[in-house]
């Protein structure tokens, strides 16, 4: 069994150095604009920062993957093409893309740089993945978080490229790259602008008793009682009132994080080539803890030992974790 | 000069209190220390202000629940402000960040994750969420530990204090 690549998030240069130190094989990051799906205020890299970060990563044997994983609206493709060209000049090791136009531009203009298909492309069938490989020379697909381990194993036998799966972090089961909930409420698009629940539209209100209500735009999307754990202010994790139910109801998903620590041996045996940790918006402390924990686990498995399972519950959304669809299709 | 009131009875961070000077404490004694701290951190990390974008001139209230006063921060490199204010005179601010002493220390020590503290309800933010997110990202992009830099300013006593607080924080987590 070949050791899988541990692919880790970096929202800032300091986070990237932390990931490299903690044992990342590859770090993924983005520019400070709409070309990536974590276009959050104060986050991401300027060209100068990325140039220095790539140098540091390469000196330490770590690859840098550039996320250009949003969809350029018609007439605005120059921003995406410029990001691609800039990434090539700075020496990125691979692009993570979702849009076929961006993939085509890279395949034509930078054929020597690896192309990874983002989870935002939502390619989950062998036919779809093979099409991307054939048309654009995709070398790796990041699978949506809707497949069981056995389904991943079956796909691995049929496709001509590497497989990357999420192992920790945000647990989104929406058809990724197609979610328009934020756009519906705020006018900003997750897929075009790279921002889900823009912070400028988020408001928290704490009452006298310590209850916390979360609002996005004009909509209240949850209210946490004083002793209740909270989740991200995203519509898909919101709890809503409906005449059909007596209490607030998670209509789409719950605030919960993915944690596949205990499924790592199965994933590796299934032929997964890269293990991805979500969380470019998270802190250096998160990166250090999560990356070092999974580094130890992967190394232990490769050495034929029982992997140590670190307690990462404190870092999970709502302080709850799940193996989601990876373990069973009956989840939710 | 304004003597401050004793610690609020709702203090949720008793461990931290044992390391802090007993009240009442005249706030004017704190102001030059706070000014020195923010000036030093700003001069050591000039790039951090870029992450604040349009929120450099925002006013933040940092409400350490175990302290009898609040902290008022304006991270504008041209007009830096970091001062203690009596709770009864809390100024209007763009955003407020509220948490226990050890939790907030963990954030500036590079040891705690702000999202995790939010999930556990140990950290509350109100007001301009975007300004808080920018401040969080600016502080998190500082290599090393801001808490350590501050401790170093006060020599061996400062470092001993930080070590004691880190031990208290570790005990709290366990």
C-alpha cells in the first residue's frame, strides 16, 4: 500500500507554515478574491505571500495546491485566467478546479501542471470522472461526501485518476457547486463569489438569558439556548420552525463535523490516494491539532500499527462528529 | 482616575482570577501598560493590519468576563488605541467579543481555535461580524504567540506569569 498524501488547509501564510510543520504532504490555499470557495474577509494569500509560502513549503518537501474552485460568471473569466497564470508563475504544484472552462484553460495553457477536480464539481460517478480525465487530463478527483467506502473502492477500480476524500471538517452533503441558498438570501453566490454566508450579512444576538440567535440577512436561521452548542451561520445547518413540527427542525443538515479517524485503514485499503482536511477558515491551532493527529494516524497505519485516535471533538462543529455517508447510506 | 468595581459575580473563570491583581485597581495605572503592549505588537507585525481591510478603524470591545473592566481596541496603525474602560462607561463599538480570560488568552497564544470556542459557547461575538472575522484572521496570521511577546516585554516575571496561566489553561481543558 502506498502512503496516502495528507492534504491540509491554509487560510494564511502562518497557517501554511503550521501545516508544513505539523506534517502535511500538501497544503491547499487560495487568492484573496472570488476565484476560490473560501473568499472570506481577511483570509487567503496575496501573490507575494503565496510566492514566499510556496518557497517555504517546497524547501520542506510539501506541495502547494491552488484552489481555483469557483465558477466564473459569463464575461468575468479574466479574473480566473489571471489567477491560473499567476499560480503557474509562482510555481504551484497543482490546481483544484470545478469549472470546465477553467479546466480547459489550464489544460491548454499549463498542461505540465497537475489538474485536480474539486469537490465543487460534484463528480461522483465513474462516467463523470472519466469524462473530466479524458477532456482535461485531470489527475485526481476530490469525491463528494456522499459515497460509502465500498462505493469509493468500486469507483477506484474504474477510473484512470487518483482519488482524494475528505476525512475531517465541515460535513456538507449538498450537491456541491450547485448550492444557491446563500445567493437566495444575500445576493452573494457561494459558487460565483466564493462566499457562503458572507460575514457582512451575519448577525448574532445574545439576549439577557444568554440565548444566542443567528441571523443571515433578514432571516433567523437558528437560536441556541444558553447551554446549547452552536454551529456555523449557514442556511443548510439552520433550524427552522414549521407547522408540521413542535420544535425547531434541521431541514437540511445538522451542525456536525466529519471525522473519519476510525475509517482511515478502510479508506487507504480502498485505494484512496489523498486524505483531505477541511478548514481554510480555521485557526493555526486547529491546523496544528488536526494535521498532527492525522499525520500520526497515517504513519501508524503505514507501519502496521493501530492508529492513535486523537480526541478532536472540541474542534468539531456543534461539538458533534459523524462518519456520515462514508459508513452508511442510512445517515440522516 | 476611576476605581473599578469588584469582579462581577457571574465570573466564569475563577482560575484566571487567582493570577490577577485584586480589585479595586485604578485604571489609569493600566493604560500606559496597554498602550505599550499594543504599540509593541503593532511594530513587530506591521503586515497584520492588511488583513483588517476597511475595518482598521473599527472599535472593538473585548469583554473578558473575569475582569471588572472591558478593553477597547481600535487596530488602526495610524491611530492605535488599546485601553481599559469601566463597565459602566463602555463606549459604543462596532463589535464586541466576550469570553473567559483563559479562552481569550488561548486565542492570542495561538493555542485556541475561535470557531471551536464559538461552537462551545465560550466565545460570543455581537455587532459587525465581518470586522471580527478580519480581526481574528489578522491575529491568527501572526507567527508565534502574541501572548509570549507580551510576556517577554515584562522579562522573567512576565514569562513566569504566562507559564502559570498556560498551566491553568491546560488544567481547564483536561
